[in-house]
C-alpha cells in the first residue's frame, strides 16, 4: 500500500564537504516548495549504498517523509557508496564527527528550518544514538531501530561473553559491501582509483573484533550506556521480539532522562513497515507523528501517550512464522505492575514451592548439535531464520517442565535463572532456553540467555573456573512479552553448547547443577486498559523507484547429518533478487552462502565459512567481487583465512588473502 500527499522532487546526488575536504554523497527528497517554505529534515546515515543496494528501500521510506512535509536525506558514510575515503570499522570517531558536520550542513540549507532528526535501523540506529550523545545543537529528536546502547553486551559480536557466529556472518557482510566501487556516473573517472583504495585499505574487520574478546575500551567507545545523560534530545526506540536488539529498548526507557517512547512488535530485524503480513504496522505514520511533535513542535499528544507499546505474543507453533498476539502498554519502565515470581528446579521439574524438592545433582555435557535449530541471532522473521521446534534441541539438554498450567501466565521483562554449579573445565559456557510446550508436544522458544562462565562476574575482567569449586551464577535472558496459555507447559532447557549460534568453549565441559535453582519470571497481570489502545495501522509505503526483476531471491536453510562420515553441516543460502534499476540502467546482484560444520562431535573441527559475490553492471561496465572468510579454532587460538578477489569484466584486477591466528582470551 502506498501513500501520496505533498508533491516532492529528488536530488539524485549532492556533495557534502567535510572540514578535511572529504566529499560525502547524499540523496535528497524535498517537498516541491521547500525553498520558499523551509521544512525540518530527517537524516539516515549508513554505509549501505544509496545508489544501488538500498535504493528501492530508501525510496519507499524517504519519499514518504518528503510527501508529509519533511526534507529527507540519505548519506553514504565515508568510504561507502559514492562517498570519498575508506571505511575501516564501525562507529569510529571520524564517522561520528562526520555525522555532526552533516547535521550542521543540513540545518544551514535554505530549504531547512534548522531542526533535524535522525532515523536508522541497525547501524543507522546505533549512530543516531551515538551522535545524539555528542554536542549536536540542531539534532532535535531521533528514532533508533534495532540498535544497541552497549556494543559488547548486545550486538552481533558477543552475548554473555560468548562469541556469536553472527560475528563472522556480519563481518563477512561488510567485507562484501566494502569491496564495491562507487558509480562512475556519479564520481567520474576517479572511480577505479577509489575502488582500489577501498580494496586495499578497508581491512578484515573480523580480525579486529576478535582482538577484543572482553568488554574493553574498544567496545566502550560509542556505547551510550557509558553515559546516558549525554543524550539530550527525545528518543523513540524501536525493535522486534524476533530481533537480537530488544534489550536496548528497555534500558533506554529506564535510564534516559529525556522525552522517550518505545515500540516493540512481532517482527524481526526490519523497519516495522516491512514486517510482513499480519506483523508489520503503519510505522511511517508513527515516525511522522514523532517528527511532527519534536521537529515541527505540533502538540499532537505523542508525549502524553504510554511510554512503551509492546506486542504480547500468544502461543504459536514453531513451524510457522506468524506472530499472533495483542498490543499492551506501560506508562513507565520499570513497571510497578510486574511482579517477579520464583519457581524452583528439581530433576526434570519446575516447582512453585522449594520445600518439596530433594537435593539431587544433575550433570550435563551437551553434544554440538544443540543449537542447529536455533535460528539467527538477529532474525529477519523469514521462515528460514527463526528458531525451529525446540524438541529437536532438548535431547542434548537438561529439561525442566512445569505441570500443565491451570491458568494463563503472561510475562513481560527479562526472565532470570539462578543456579549453583560445578564445571570439570576451566572455561565453559551455559545456554538457557525458555520454551512454550503445547499439548501436542511441539516446543516454541520464547527467549534465551547465554553465559561464558569465565564472565560470571562481568565482561571486563573474566576469570577461569576452578575445577570442582561450586559457583552461584545468574543468567539474564532476553526481554520478552509472552502469554503461556492454560494447558501448556513452561520449559527451561539448559545445555553446555549452542552451536552454531555461538562458538563453543575450547574443550567439551560437563556441568554439575545443584537442585533448588531458581527460574524467576516477570509476571504481568492482564490489564483492561490495553483494550483501549488506538489502532496502529497496516504498513503504508511510498511508491518505490522502478526496477525489473531478473532473477528472484533465494532463501534456504538446511541441516545435514552424514551418517557415513558423522559430519554435521548447517547451510544457509541468502541470495537477494537480481534486479535492474531502470532509471539508471544498473543491474545489481548479491549471493551469499554460509556453512557451519563439525565432525564426530569434535570441538577442534568446528568451522564457519561465508562466501559472497556482489555484482554491478551497466552496458560494458561490469564489476564483480568475491569474498570468502573461514573461521576455525583450536583450544588456544582462533584462525581466520580470507580472500578478496575483484573483477572488472573478465579481468581480475585485485586479489588479497589473509591467514591470521588470534589467541583465545578465556573465550
């Protein structure tokens, strides 16, 4: 569904010159009369190439803002797309300083009132928060979607001190993006020189990230959790329950001191207007209401609405990708309505009372297969990347069930698990899953938590376990809103591996868990006021730029177990549609395959490999790049092997390889 109000015009490319002379490429959408009647501006500032790979998506969003009385600006970050320079890492000081300069440039334009907002998902949501924490007087409000306030605790790199394999996947995505040249139609004859500079200079980001395996100054930089008070403009924080970034929303609501609002729905790692049928909402209307209040100073009541609007998920089969439920609201966070309810663990059971439990040790050493059906850390809510039936995982886990529930239990918040345990290895991990088990026996993952037990006392100064010692730990699971219906069971599953979701410990570890551990659920009573919430609408988008489909997208996710060789392999095919952007006669393609494997349950054989091909073509100008990254490990080191090949036509014009060993730091 498309929306069309105010007429607008597009500026395909505008150069914004930084103080050091670097030129950044911007695309601008303006209401037709903005020069005569200046308007506020909305900036999205990311490295994902406005000219080609994000052009269709951008047009659906930023045309909408222009049609509703805003200047919309999409800027290619330094070293990306058509901008000058080389992109060397995420959230560097140069990136944030450039962002401040861009905002000041926008505010000074004759078509702008001087009031600027920032919007972004993922990287763009991160730097919106980070730039809001700098001295940026013309930045009046932000919308941050699927972002993090803590770059170590809640991003694609690490979770609970465990390394996520999305660390490899995401590094490979940027490896591929950074290998592409600017468009000669924009930058002229210098395109090839710029391309070669990028190919040589961008580097292997995975190596940089693996050199920081604990929460050190590298991760503290640009983590706004270090000083929430630095943010002085209103913040609208958005995420989805299927995404990896929902925790940040609640910390921002609890810790910020500015006007703030939160929205968490049933979608994944997407803007909510792209959430899919039955999941997406009219997010661009919600965004525009936010801009109207803080950029146009229209008293529309946004700041008088509940602080949090959240999707309370209903029980659903893990075999389908729908997300039934209803909207609820909280006026403040933390909420006084929520009461932490304690449950107690014995062998196979979850109890309401502690005194009915006898002391009994439980031992677990999980096979590497636990995790093959976990889905992706930051799911896009595709049928391929959501967690599958958790019954597939529980054979290698300790499982604790409640009896069938006599009445519904609804939770909102971060479930916690307290345990006393011993380990037979100095480094071990623990993975906990909270599942909804229906009467038919299928098990749906509701939320989960990971902990590298060397990080039991924090992520900055890990310490190995003393074999045979008993430790008391607390594992916080991801925030969630979930209804467990009467007749179903609540299940807690505990394993010592979660591959390939997270990289395993150096050696297989057995944990001995004591009885009377606790499961603490944040129980929320049903509230009739939730039924009075206003309708949030179906997705509305502006009409996109014209394109021709040359080959459809391909998404596959398979798990193979070769019984002859005992090799287990998870393969993910993630090919975007092959398209021609008609207005600029540019063909674009992206194909990616990820493979995660192991042999004979041997920790020394775990392997992750990501291969990507990207292509650009216009007439006789044809570009292709191939990137391939392989990550393996021994008990003492990670090993990265990578290649980058770039082709102009049929001629390979650049080739580089990497072979690096990085010591494991209690990881």
